[in-house]
């Protein structure tokens, strides 16, 4: 981690800050969020339940979530290394994640109280108590909301945020192990990667319990993806100058990961190479966050908006393309409002997310 300059001395600009410019990570986050929206926009209205399109979109959504974890591994690890203390690191993470999350949890609760009445206050309180601390699986529903829909969860996309938070907590320990290993840091990553994949794939086999599959996809089961992102940060300069090499290796490994179930554990490494390629390959930078970093807003608002549109009969009464377009418009509006009123004001002034709006 960097340390602040002593009082009276001119603070130097950390060269690691310059790393965050000239890439497409903002675009990748928005792309991944949009892919998850596309999947839920097909599944929640039950367009063709369990059909080929739904299965393909589910695979794309899963890869997108894994891509989210890889990007988080890179950028959050970089955030930790640029922080002068663990307190500042924790502050940055809370500011980025929690204000918007709390709003998205609270607003459906208020609607539920208005619809179901104060007689359901206890159920609403249970929902808030669980969801405000990321334990969404304990109370995924609210009285009076979406009870007749195909899926009754208020916001089925929030389960990944619990994993993100667990990674944020574990990251300082992982970073310490890397510093202690010095030049052998890659050995630490290999151990983390193999251990995480063993947990994810073998826990349901070893632990004969209905909750085993759910536990397997929590941390440490997803840690191979975060760790692969951390490797991208460690190799950032090399990836920036040799994106084609990362892309070719990543593509080959990703294809192998789909060739046979036994090779699936290679996927995190392959996707990390592809993400590095897309982030740094020559061409326009796209500037996806030029008018606001709405990727997080798209991800956390799309599910309840789609659920509400299903209740309103939007997808049943309009052509499918019109329903999708209207849903996309509402989600974009909600995401921009959330960014400008909640997310951006909560961030530190030196936040990368705020700087992205004015970046050249």
C-alpha cells in the first residue's frame, strides 16, 4: 500500500493511479450488467420457460457474473494497493457499494408496506434485517409484491453482492500473503485458485446436504475468479502492452474449459485473459462511464423493475421487443438517477468512478 507524504513535503502522484486510465473496464462492467438484465428480461416474464434461448442466456449471464468477479478482483486489489490505510480502503468500498444497495433494499419495503398494510410490518422488518446485511437468501420476498410471478424474489440479482463483500473482507489477508511471498507470489495464486475450485466442485460431492450446492457457489467457491482478476492487476503493465497475447491464451483456455466438464476449472484463468484483451486492445476506449458509472445501478435495479412490469402485464400486452425496450429505458433512467443522487455524492472526491466522467 502507498503511504501519504509527510507533512510539509510534496506528495508524489502514485504511478498506479495512471493505470486506471486508457482501458475499457467501465465498458466491461456495463456489458456484464446488461447481459444479466437480458437474461432476467427473458426469464421473469416466462417468454419460453426452459427453452433453448433461456438456457443460452443463463450461460451468458453466468459468464457475465464471473466476469464481474474478475474485474472486481483486479480493480479492488488495485484500490487496496493505492490506499494509505485499511480504514481508507474500507471507506472506499462502503461508499461505493452500500448507499445505492440500501436504497434498492428499502424502496421495495416501503412499497410492500403501502400495498400489504402495517399488519405485515413484521414480515417487512424481517426482510430489511436480512437484506440490509446481504443475507438475501434468508428473506427474499415481501408481502404483497410479485406473489403471482414466476419467481417471487424481490431482487434475485443481489446474491452476488454478499460474495463481493466477503471478498473485500478477505482481500487484505490475501494481499498480506502476497507481500510475504515476494517473488513467489504466483505460488500463492495457484494455491488459492486450486483450493477455491476444489471447494466449488467437490463440496456438493463430499457434503451430502441440500444446502451444499448453495454453499459451494459462495466464497471461497468463487475465489478463483477474484484471484484471476488480482493476477490481471499484478500483470497490468504487461497486459496493456501485450493484449493480443493475453487474448489468444485466454481464448484457448476458455474454449478448453467448455470442451469437457473436467476442464471447467480452467474457465476463470481463460476469462481473465479475454477480459485483459478487451480492456487493453487497440481502438476507441468507448468511455462507458462518461456521463455516469451506471453499471452498478443497472445490475441492482433491473430485477425489481422487471418484476413490477410483469405484474403490470407489460410483457403480456405488448410485443416482446417493445416490452424489452421499455424495461431497458426504465432501468437506464433509474440507474442514472441512482448514480447522480446517491452513488456519486457518496464517493470520495478522488474516486476513480467520479474521475471517469471527466476522463479524456
